[in-house]
C-alpha cells in the first residue's frame, strides 16, 4: 500500500509522538507493566500478611513456658543471625506452612522488644 507524499509527515509525526508519549508515560507518568504491577501487589500482600501475623507470633511467645529463655538466646546472638535464631523457636512459622518466615521473625523481634520496653 502506498501513501501519498503529503501523508508521510503526519505518519512520521504520529509514530514519533507515540514513542515519546510511551517513554514519558513509563518514566515520569507512573505507567507500569503488568509484571511490575503483579510484583508490587505480591509484595504489598506479603507485608500485610506479616503485619497481621505479628500478634499471633507474640501470643505464641507469651504462651511458651520457655519463652523468656528462648528470647534471651535470640537477644544474645549477633544482629545478623538474630532472625535465624528467632526462626528456630518456631514462633515465626505461618499457620499451614512448614518453614518459618524471615520477615515475620524480624517483625516479631521488633514487636516483642517494643512490648518489653
């Protein structure tokens, strides 16, 4: 299909305009791809689940007769290994899962230490 010569500037302008609008939209306009939106939604949902499970974790800590002893062991470990030590207590395991959550462990440590002060 051939276009008349007078249409070429309009077609080139439309193509260049579409490219410019796309670049501006994705860089400054806040547009996002479906993959990035899904990743953001998953991260947000994971954060909310962790926040919702902190009270459960604290109740497990309070109900454990050895809770204070285990918490002292956690406090005595280095900062970098503290989450792993807390995960070993079993308090950071989400219901229905077998493996403890590192994010929940970190949030529970903060909540327990805040509650203790």
